[in-house]
């Protein structure tokens, strides 16, 4: 089951690397990480560029706010499960995505998981 993780970012040079690394370090393999940048000017793009080959997609352009940016990510997402991870957040441990997938696999009527 593919999982799409969308991160929307604008000028988060101090936190975006931790966000990206926390997705890369997940023990679940079938993850596409999509990063939507709103036109950062603080070095955020330099950090994103260092991880570009690990990211499924990146977009850097102005948008009409966070929800417009999230919708851009959703349009690019191909996973059966789609989630968001803000640019100043990170997964606390490397099994978060595998636990989300297990929840969906164990309950076919499940619509959402949060925590």
C-alpha cells in the first residue's frame, strides 16, 4: 500500500531537514514524499535540493496559501493513503507510517488515522 506524505513549506530552513529525514528514516518502504514550497527565500530550497533524489516530487512556486499548496500536493499524490506532515514537524520514531498502514489494513472501513 503506497503512502503519500505531503509537506507544505515556506521559509523553514531551520526545520525542513528534520521533517524530510523523519520521512526518509521510516521503516515502511512504499512512501512517496511530496514537498510543496511556496517560494522560500531563506535557504529552504537548498535543503530540499540536497534530498531531491529521495523525494517523489517537489514544487516551488507562489501559491494562494497553505490550502492551495496542500491541494497541489494532493493532485500529485498517487498513494492509497495520503497524509500531511508540516514543515516544522517530524515523525517521532521510524515506525509511524508502518503503524498507519497496519491500521488501514486491519480495518477496511477505516477512513482516517491521526495522532
